[in-house]
C-alpha cells in the first residue's frame, strides 16, 4: 500500500464524528498518563502496588481476589 497524499488524509480526518466520545476510554487514557508521569518521576525501577494505588486514588486490597477469604 502506497503513502497517502496530504489531501486524502485531510479528507478522511475531516469526516470523523467529533460528537462521539468513549468516556471510559478517556478515563483510562487519563489514568495511564498519571501512571506514566509517576513512573517517570520515581527514583525506583518500578512503582510499588501501594504507589500505584495512591496515583490512581484507590484503596487496594492486593492478594484478595474473587473467591479468596478476607
């Protein structure tokens, strides 16, 4: 497949519906960005589960999955 001309790209891009948004995807993108920023600023190689929970503003219960005793 050959490269598209600038006019073809603009024509296709101009026909996208801008009123449709996937709100869940937008939130996921935002949270991913927050994690990337935290990881870039971290001095350690990996973020700890507690730090990830802090960045995502959640209360993590690590190790307790469905069907496991509390």
